[in-house]
């Protein structure tokens, strides 16, 4: 009898796992007790999206931008294990090896990532959700094992810089410690004063494929299978450090602490099935639009970038790939526009959200 009951429990759990729906948008945050949580952001009353996208043409006041960052509550989420196995009383080691979601979740968990599904229900109910207060939003990826960046990857930026298109993506690495929370300040150190610039970018978070395989030597056709999600990046750079001060390499210029705000959420690949289909990026400084372009303006699409970086190289889960920035950066303007203390930046990617960061100079 116990074996029959056990088999029914496994079967029930398997049916839930195989049919689970991945959460569309996930935030990582601190609750009122300082505990790190993951949840689904709850839109404010009267707002259809927790992180509304404000088009270039729309009038935006500082108060509007402040409200865009005001996520007050989120629903706690279940992951594949907690929601679909432990909740049904089935030990994880009894799950059949043919469970692709379970295999994927097990690999991601070793790297600090989760497969989040539906919002948690209150104990003993099937429809009472569990909201929790958001005290502070955090970067959606706790500690990226690596950050790859691609330079000059938009047609508009290629034209404004007056350079030739490269044969392959212009890739370089950045310091993972540069990652900053989505609404925390960007702090410019004395060694980079008077030369810092902004760059809104679509950021890709690498995961594993449906069978739990790591991303290595993948083809462009298979590359998007390894995307864990997408988020927004504001890739701050110290321009003189990109030149002579940095010896001609770009990593140092992009690696100062707080120079890479990420967030505010990570959205699932299902929410952006084709990252080249006119997903719009924009960036404002003190309310003025500085950058605005669709991802269809990319020279190397996301799938080609992932495939290129993966050749002979394992892209570990949690790796962040910055896919380039559109035209409008400050240093090519006449006169140049560099960030100063007190400046307010709002970097947006349509369907994901807005980063809001003030500038502090030490």
C-alpha cells in the first residue's frame, strides 16, 4: 500500500513539474527583516506593469521617475523543488532522471540560481497569495561568475564613432564586483573624475539548456536555449581609462565599484522570445533622452554573441553578457557630456524595467 501511495505522489509531482510555468518577472530583494527574498513584483494600484516603460516621446518628471522605482510589495515565489516536490512530500532523490525541469533546476541551484514558478499560496489554501513588503531591491544575479561585454554593437553607435564593423563581436571582460543594485548610486572615484559616461544595454543572464547542460561550444541556433533570463544594465565607463590610461584595453575603465547597475528584475526568455524583435532601450539623464533605439539595430544578435563567446569556453550559469549600447553616449557628443555629481540616470529596456541611479563623486 505504501508503495502505491508513494508512486501516486511521485506521479502527481511529476505532472506538476513537467507542466510548471516559469515566472515571467522575478525580483531579488530585502524584506523588512533584512532577509534576501525572490518574488514577483506587484504593480501599484492603477498601474498595469510593475515597471512601466516610458517612451521617448512621453513627458517624464522627476516624480514620475521616482514612482517607477517604487515597488512596495511582491509575491513570494515557489521554485521547481520547493513548489512542486517538497510541497507534495516527495523526496528529491526519488524523482525519475527523465525529469528535465528537475535536472535543470539541480544544476542551476549549484550556481545560486533557481527556476521560479508560481507565487506561493498561504498554508492550507489554493488561491491565497503571500505578499511581502520590499524594503530594498537588489541585483537580480547575486554574484555573477563572469561578466562579458560587447562593444560597438549597434549600427547607430558604429556610425557616430566613425569606425569599421569588426568581423567578430568586440568582447572583453569586466569585474563582477562592479555590479550595483538597481536604485543605488553610482560612485565615481577620484581616479575617474570628469570622464564617466553612460550606456544602457540589454543584459543576458546565462543558464543551462532544458537538459541541464552547460553553455559551451553552442551553435547560434541553439544559443537562446541557454538563456536564463534578461535584465537591464547601465554600463558606466571611464573614457580616458579606455584609452591611454588603461593601456588601450577597456576592462579597467568598466570595472570600478558600482559602475554596473543591474535590474530591476530578471524576465524569463518566454517574455522576450526573440530579443532582436524591436525591444526598445532608452536612457535619460536628468529627464533628457540621451539614448533610444530598438535591439533590431544590433550588428551581432544575441544568439551570435552567445555562440561566439561559448566557443572553447564554458559560460557558467549566472554569467552576465552585456550586448552593447545604442547611439547617444556622452563622449561622442559636441560638446562631450560626462556624468557629474547629482545627475540622475534612468536606463530602461522595454518589457523589463527601469534602473534609476544618482551620481556621487568621492
